[in-house]
C-alpha cells in the first residue's frame, strides 16, 4: 500500500470554536489535549476525523474539537462509529464517552464491537461516577462507595473494563490516567495506528462528584507498565486484573487480527462512500420468472 | 365457482414442505402469464402444527388471495377435514367449494365427508419409487392438481427443474414423480370445469419483502442493518442473498438499537442506508428515531407489522403499529410514513422513501404488514429507471459553514466527513445553525424556537409536494371506504362485489399515511358514510383520519390475525351501510 505523504498538521488546527465547559480540573481536559496532540502528530487532517460520542460530561467532547463530530445517544456511540468507518475506511474514527455510557447503557455494543474488531479507537473517560447527572454510582464505582444513589455505600462490585475488552476479543487494550496527558497521547497514537478495535480506559477524575478516586488517589497507585510480549493474552489478562495499591497503566495487549471489514466480502473491496449506486437490470429480475 | 380462475390450497404440518409446494404451483401459473396472489397461513412452529399456502391464479387481474377454493392438497388428515368442513373458521378463508376436489394420500382414512370430491391417491407409494422417503409425495400431488385443471405438464416440469436445478438428478426424479401424479389423475378422474386462459409471456412472481429489497437498492441503498424478526426478515433475506451481487452491505448486529444507530451512522457518513424490523424490534429503536430527526440525518425505516401486544402472533398479520410509528420518539420532529398497497408498490415506494429521506433529512417509514411482506404477487414489469435525488449537499471549503442553515424550505445543506473545510458537529442536544449546542451554560430560548421551526418547516415543504390520494370507483360513489396500506386489493374487490349489488361505493386508498394529505377531506365531503377499514382493534388510522379531518367515520375492523377476505369484507361494509350492526 502506498502511504500518502504526511501533512503538517498542528495541534491548533484541531482547536474548536466552542470552549470546553467542563468543571475546572476535570480529567476530560487531558484527554482533549492528548487526542489533539496525537492526531496532529500523526499528520491526520481534521476533515478526515470523526469523533462520535454518547451522552455524559465526557461525551460533550465532539463539540470542543475542530473535526467532524457526532454527539449521539447515551450508550450508542459504537454502532454509529462502526458504521461510519465501514462505509468510509479513509476516515479516522474515534469514539469517546463515559463509564456509564460504555459499561452500563452500551455494554452490548462495547462487547460486540470489540469482538468484531472494528477498526476504530474507543476511549472511555472512566471517572467511576455519573458526572452529568450529578453523581450517581456507575458500573466502575468501587464497592462501598457512597454516592447520591448509594447513600449507604455501593453494593455492586465494579466491572473491570480491561478484562471485559480482553475477553470480548479486543485487539488493542490500554489504560491511561488524566494526570499524564503526554502518556495518553502516546497510547492514542498507537491506538489510532493499530488496525482493529483499540480500547483505552482512562482514569479521569471527576473533581466535582467523585471525592474518592481523585488525582491523588491515582498518583499514589498508578505505574507505567509495558509487557514483554504484547500478544501474550494470559499475561495481559493477569496484569489487567491487578488492582489495589498498585495499578498498572499502559498498553496491555496488542495483536494483529483481521478486522471486521477485512472479513466482509463487500467491505473488504469496496469503499461504499465512493462506489457508484447499483443500477438494477432486467437480469436482476430473472429470478422471479 | 369462477371458471376464469383457480384457487389451490396446500395444507400440512410445518416441515412438510407446504410452502415450497405452494411456490412451485404459483410459479407454474405466473409462467403461463396468469395473475397470481398467494397467501401464507402458518404458525410460530418449525415442525408440526397446521400450515397452509393458498394460490389464487386468474386469467383476469387479481388483487387479493380471494374467496373460493377449488383444490386442496392435504398432506395429512387434518388438512382433509379442515378445508372441506364449512364450519371450521380460519379467519375468513373459504372452505372447499361444492365442485372442488381434495387430493390426499390413500392411507388417510376415517375423515368426515362434506359433499365435495375426495380423491385419495397413492401419493406416498409413487413417491417411494423415486426416493427413500415419502416427502416427494408433495410433488406427486402437485402433478395431480395441475392435471385436474388441464395445465400442460411441460410448464410444471420446467418449474420443478428450476427449483431443484442445482441437484440435477433430484430434479429429474421429482419431475418423474410429478408426471406419475399427473397421469394418475388424468386416467382416473374428471378434470374441474374451468375455462382458464393464459397470457402471452411469463409474469414476475415477487414477494413483498423482495420488492422492498429491490426498491431500496433501486433507490440507492448500500447499507442495511437489521436484526431478524418476522415479518421484516423477508426483506433482510433479500439483502443477504444479493449483497455481493449488488455490492451492498447487510449487517446483523447485537440488537435493534445497534442496527438503527448503524444505519444513522452510515447515512451521516454519506451512504444511503436503512434499517427495519417488526413492532417489537422497532420499539427498541424508538429513541434513535428522534436522534435522526434531531441530527437531520436521512433514515429509511422498514416497519413490517404483526399482531401485538408484545410477541403477539408472530406469524400473523395486523396493522397495529401505526400509533407506535407515529408516536416514536420524544418531542416533535418531522417524519414521513408511507404504506404500499401491493407488491409492486413496495418497490416503488421503497425507492421513493430513499429519495424522500435524502431530500427532507428525516426519518421516513415504509410500513407493511405480514400479509404484504410475505405474500407473492405477479407483476408485469418494473420500471427500472430511477433518478436518485441527493438533496442539498454543501460544496467543500466554506467559511462558517452552517449545517443547519435556517432556510425558507427548512432544508439545510448536508456535509460529509472527508469533505475539506466543512467540519461541524451534529448534536442530539438542541443546537444552532452551526450545530453548536444551545442547551449548556445558558439555554437560549430564541435559538430553540428557531431550530424547532426550521425542522418542522420541512413538513410544510413536503406537504406541498405530496402526490394526490388514490381513489377507486369513486366519482359517483355515495359511500366512501377509506383504507391504508395492504388492504387496498381486498377493499377494491369488496367494492366490486357491492357495486354488482347496486350499492354505489368507492374507495380512498391512502399510501401516504403521515402527514395525511388533506385532499382526503375534499374527497369525503358529502358522502353518506365514511367507512374506515382497518386490520386492527383500536382503529389507529381511523383516529388519525378523524383528528385531522374532523369527520365522523364508521369502523370495519379485523384483528384475528388474518387478512380481510373480499366477500366477508363486502358483507361487513354492507352492514354498516344499511345502518350498523
Ligand atoms: C437513555 C438515557 N438514559 C439516561 C440518560 C441520562 N444520563 C445522561 S448522562 C448519564 C450518565 C453519565 O455518566 P457517564 O456515562 O459515566 O458520563 P460522565 O458524565 O461521567 O462523563 C445519564 C444516566 C440519558 N441521557 N439517556
Ligand atoms: S461533573 Fe465531573 S465529569 Fe463532569 S465536568 Fe465536572 S468534573 Fe468533569
Ligand atoms: Mg462517568
């Protein structure tokens, strides 16, 4: 395949007109910066980028970046993002949303999009809380955590999104932390370059509603991890299970597998956005004679 | 008995091959240039139960599965009794006529007789000569049935040959088995008294789902996402079987919510796409209908109704989802609802829906029911020429591009990812002309009103461009029968029956269900009665009609899971005309 020469793209090319209105200190700012950095570094032009989101504080992301944006329904970013990538593979498609969006309302889409190995990048702003709806327990809230909806402490154990992604068959599984935007950007670049479904779970403190999982909480615990063999599923699974005083961040798993489009008899050879309309012919009616 | 037409019913248990036998018969007639309508009566069961397949073939145009029954092929004892006994109610289907014949295996015994001609035959014995099981008895019986109306054997042999085409030897065996059945009948029985005439060239025999598929493809659809659900699956199967041929993509995702969001994503990216389901699956899609309305993304939704509530009667017919479709989605946004009247119109309105969606950038529904999506009709020809209307699309590189520009007709220019210089956000939150959210920080009431008015204005533009409403024998009608969608054929035949009795009745046939064309108000003015025929309990269309036109109407409804039949419907209309039940 011929690579087209990389354009010079500046981070400011991605500067949206609307100023991000997250609470000062919100983790989402780091992801916004990191994504712009990664896209600019990769030389991808804004008009070839689509950012698809669901609903939540985090999901307001597409409004704040100069690219094509699709701010859809709570939990439904992945089907939209998948279809966009399928019908026009020239685009870089990034899905972005919250932990409630991805691991509650949209769990089935997360699982199946990973399993299909759709060639998109999915970044979750995991603040272990519902931010936009002002602080209810989320699927990643810790056991015992007191929130508006769990005044006596959360009684549901949290989901581990990395294990979910791995068991579903995601071919790129990573974790990052809003305290280190440069690290998020590095991972994002690799995620975008990865052919297949790339998942990045980002610890993104909600400074307003989550008083437990704060920047300090994570700074004390996270450490950078790099596997010797990123294709070793068993090791990835084991390290992704690590939780407690020490929590690894980094790329846990990466493997090259055929994407959904590679396996589809039509998508593997046709760019639907550019293909001509099929014109029905008399022969197409012969089966009815 | 009408000697210009023949009605045949194949009856058996699920798994007996009732449907494929019925299709062989139907195709034999369509190849002879006759007019054919089929009706598929089956249950939600894979093996066992009672199912039957009816074929009405006529030398004259036909518009429904019709009344009357000339030939029954009964593959079990239940079939022999069920279709000959006038006291068994099958939702209005006629029992075997007095002069009719019932063909069955001679091993079936102990049935009650009702005066018709009973023709026990060695179906299984003959079948066993050609195969090591008795399944081929269907083919033997088809041979006999065709002999009873003097159809030439060559036509039937050709159809059987094609049906088993890829399995050369099996085709020959089946043809031979059919021939024995054919000869047996000729030798031992008198033919039916028929006066059939045939066309000069074969007609297309097309299912409703196939026609939807053809229509969508002809309208430029390249991507279809759907989750299987009867009776929307016949269209889905058409896509499955033609994807590679047409370079289109069929995606069966994890659920209907995903399906509709995928279809929206593909449309957003500039590829014509559609989704579809029946009521249950469509219920899951409801939130996303509003998303398409809000983002102004074109979206064609194929909604194939079956009786509810809930799982209801999965293999039966009803027009019970109109309220659901009209009410799908919170808030007000433009939507268009089309309801084809027959198979050919599934094709025509299917592709028209694709253009309407692109032009008005909003959800467009194509509503059918099980009756229409799963039955077959002959079609003389399809007009394959079609002009694809892309709607308004922006040229590249515009300063301050306004995706939701507040235009006079309400329609704003679209822009697709990949187009340079048109980056913008499409947002499910209320937004201004640029696509910027107006619901954060401070909600701007003026922008909200402007955005609502802009979107809803598209409906006014559409109303101005709607085609006039169809009528049937209406100019001198004293009574107006109003119907929507698939009941048109049956209603027309009922009108003919009533007119033969001297009752001046005519029909209004509504294909463009929402928004309702107000020309209907002019049509019904001065009529003695306005009778609304509907295949549901609550009169969902009737309510729409009354609320839009402020007229008094009289209902004729059916909700037993079966279609209307012309004779039965004519009687019910007459009761209403004569002053009610
Ligand atoms: C179908 C639906 N259900 C509920 C909501 C209300 N709602 C909006 S955002 C949200 C949860 C947000 O949490 P999360 O996805 O973690 O995003 P965050 O705000 O934390 O970034 C909910 C429940 C909605 N918009 N749509
Ligand atoms: S509520 Fe929490 S997640 Fe939402 S913007 Fe504020 S800090 Fe961020
Ligand atoms: Mg959250």
